[in-house]
């Protein structure tokens, strides 16, 4: 047994004293091929200092072996010594047999520094040199996947699949393709690949995306089953609960949906979205007291979430709790950009409270955004009728009937006021 082999056996037995002793002997007595293999093994085991020592030892003997420089650069990057890595890579010329690998290592380096434009340049140069090289295709796929440029990632993952690679560098390529297709909205293609993911790569993320894709394709029953299995195996996977609840809602199973959201709140009790979703589900069950509780909690957790605020405001309007609605919305009109729904909801509350000047102010503020919305115009028409503003009422009636010519009630109202005028 060589000293290199003995060292690896020592490591396996966790005898580090013997391993260090045999490492020194290996450097002195083992041949260069054996030492290179030992360095690769040590690199894989995370023993970067010993691997680096071997590569430097070999580089002194073989200064033209650029593969050693790429290995040293990879080690330097892993240790956070990027300047050292660049120094090694700069010594590798385009004519070198190791130049392609040096480009991939350089791309990895610049990616760690968030220099994505330079990363892309290096990878594209590598692709020009070897467009059919799987390592290059994989690197480009992973790069675009990381950046969320899924349409571009698909091209390179698909090339790997086409070449017979179902996995690469311990990454399931079908899974990457499925996730990329799903993120780009191509759900049928996504599901086909997600179903091909090998069992050892069936992570919670993959299982979640598979179930979510089934839900997006309208396969609610299949999605429910998949989400249930995921939650059973990984109950802390918080993202599964709101989506399972959505699947139940599609099947009009509101009690199960509410139970699912409540279980999700047990996992993530500070999730405002879950509280808002619980409120929406509760609306189907007619429990207004519980709905109010959930909406108030959602708003307290995320007061800057406009969707939740408007959901709460609409509920307060429905309950005729106009004072609470005004208190909720008034602080928001101080913002630079105000959602016109806020103006409309304020106008409704002030109108019901017979504070007509304020109601008129907010109806006018909302009008530019809703001037072609029949529901808003009808609301405004009734306000004008209350205020006796007949000219404005008739003008808006004409506008409304141009949009809704079959509304007989509004047609009769127009005839009544035109006769009056």
C-alpha cells in the first residue's frame, strides 16, 4: 500500500495524527500520478490545505501543466482568496489545453463576486470554444437559472438531456428543466419533466413545484394529494399550506381549506398572507367575526401591504363599519402615489355617514381612474342624485349608458331627469 492510500485509510478511520504522518511520507516517496490522485481525493474531502500543498509541489516539477493552476485557482476561490485565484488563471494562455477549464473557473470566481456580466462573458467564450461540452452547457444553464433567466437556462439543460445526461454534477437535469419551464409559465412541459425526477432528487422544493404545477394546470385533485404527501413528510414546509388551501377552494371545500390555513399558521404564525387567505376562505363560510379577526391580524403584521389593506377595507364597507374604514384609509392618502380604490372606498364611507363634501372630494379623486367603470359610475350617479347635482348626474348617465346600454333602470332615470331639465 502506498503512503497516499495509507493516508486515505487513516482519514477513514479518523486517525488524523497518522494521516498527517503518512501525508508527509507520500510527498517524499509516492510517484507524481499517485500524488495527483491523492490531491483530487483530498480536495473532494474538503482538505484544501493538503491538496494545495500537493498541487504546488507538482507545479514546481511541471511548470507547464496548467491543469494544476486551474486546480489551485479553484482551491483559492473556495478559501475566499480571489486575487490569488486570478493570478493563477492569468498565467493560462488561450493556446493552453486547460484554457477552457480556466474560463469556467474564472466564471465561478466572478459569480462569487456578483460580477455577472463578466461571468456571462467567460461562459459565452467557453461556449464558443466548445459548444457541445457538457460542462459548459451545464455551467450556462446553472448561471441563467441562478439569475432567474429561465428561458435561456432551458436551452442548455435541454441540450444536456438531448445528449443523454439525466444528471450532472449531482444535479438532476430533469428537475432543473421542470423548474425552469414552470417559472417561465410553460406548465405542461414543466410537469412532464418534474414527473421524471429521480427519487433521490425528489426534494421538498421539487415536490412543491410539481404539486403547484398540477394546480396551475387545473389538476386540483392531483395537486391536493401531492401537497398532502409533502406536508406529511415535511410539515415545516410553510409554502405548501396556502397552496393546498387554494386547491381546496377550487374544489369548494372551504372547511378543509380553512383547516389547512390554520395548520399553516401553526408553522408560520407571522405570515400575513396566510391570515389574509384565512379571511378570504372564512368569507365563504359566513363567519364575519372570525373574518374580521384574521384581517385585522394580517393588517397588523403587514400594514404596508396594500392588497391586504384594501381587502380589510372592503370587508369594513360590507359590514357598514364606516368609521373604522375611514380610520384605516386616511393615513394612506398622504403617500405620493395613492391607489384610486382608496379614494373610492373613502367616498363610499363618507357618503353613508352623510359627510357629502368629503364624499364628493374622494369621488372626484377616484374619477380619472374609474371613468369607464360602470360600477363606479353608478355609485357616482347616485351620489349626484343625493346632492341634487342634476347637470352632472345627466352627463354621467349618458356616459354610463354608452357603456351599459341595456340597463333599463338607468335609462328610465335618464329619461326622468331629461324631462325634468
